[in-house]
């Protein structure tokens, strides 16, 4: 009886551990580059409808103004700032590439830290996992109850 409870508990714990999201970031860019005045650094992110793309940048070592463009999406998303961040939601059907351009619009050169990552708003696979864990839990509870009742007879 105690062994069955322990096994059922382990199955439940294992099932709930499977529900922890792993790798919700599908694509990411973490880069530090040196930009001269007028210079551009660009990055490509593959997106599908419903994807959320988060971006940020920070200049340092001679702060300079940066403009950020997201081509195949919106266009200008940040203008003449030394640091900024934001997010975009992919709304076009199918899969396509969004190109991010970071342009030094200042008169000095310097370093820029760039971070772009893609996250899904929905976590795929949760419904089947919840169903399976619930089913295993129900079977375990019924087995324990039947085992108790069987011992009384």
C-alpha cells in the first residue's frame, strides 16, 4: 500500500515537472558591436504569426544616438536614443524574416549591446501534458482506493 502511494506520488511529481516550460526563447541575438558614425549592424529573426519579438539596446563607451528599423514588419521602431527596448507581435500569416537594423546616427563611435529574442505567447503541448498527468493521477487515486477496499474484505 505504501509502495503504491510512493509510486503514484513520484509519477505525479514527474508529470508536473514535464509541465515546466523549457526553452520558451526560440531564437535570440545577444551581440556587442563597435559602430562608427553612420555604420549599420543588422540581424535576422524568423517569425510566424503570433510570435512576440522583444528587442533592446544600450550604448556605452562614448554614448551615441541609435535608430532601429524592423524591415518586413513596421519600419522605424526607435529613433535617436542611446538606449531603448520594446516588443513587436508578428501578425502576418506564415513564416517570414524580420530584419533589424541598428544604425549609429551620432557623430561619435562606440559600443552597443544588442538583445533580440522571440517568444511564443502560447506554450504548445500543455493541453496534452495536462490531460496525461490528470489521467495518471485519476488512475493512481482509483488504484489506491481499490487497494484499500480490497484489503477490507
